[in-house]
C-alpha cells in the first residue's frame, strides 16, 4: 500500500479522487463535501461522474486542508477568505509585476535608441 502523501504521478498530472485522497490523507467523502462548500473547487468530471483534479485543484485542496485542519479556521471562515481573495488579488504582487514589465520595456527601448544613435554616428 502507498503511504499517504506519496505522489504516484507527476506534479502536473490530473488526479482522481482516490489518488488525491491518498496523497492528502483526506477521506474521499470530505473532498466531495468540500466541492459543495467551496465554489472555487471544481474538478473536471467525465462520464460516470469520475472526478479529475487539476494541479490548481490539488493546491486548493491542500490550502483548504491547512486552513481548516491546521490553522483552526471554520468552513465559513475559509469561504470568506477565499471569496475575498477572489474579488481582490494581492495589489503588491500586481504592482511589482507591472513595474518589472515597465522597467524591462524601458530598458529595451533605451538599448535600442543607444544602438541606433551609435550606428548613425558611424
């Protein structure tokens, strides 16, 4: 038997509910219950309602597990937290990414102008 937490697939592979249950140590009925409580958790469902959890779903399950079972949040508390995050992504991260992109474009344009001015002088 595979011990809980031992992945038997690549990190980016889809997981069935049984595989996710083994990896996280959470019972399957808890995972199905969480799907009813957290609208963000929506695994793909194929014929026969077989669930396939994407890597983002796996990360969300691990996050929910951490908040509920390790940090002491309630279901309602986690719902509110996830809903608030969904409405407003972290501004600091967005500003940092935007600033880095703008700097990269600015530096690229400055290099291009410098190269052009050198070729005109020659």
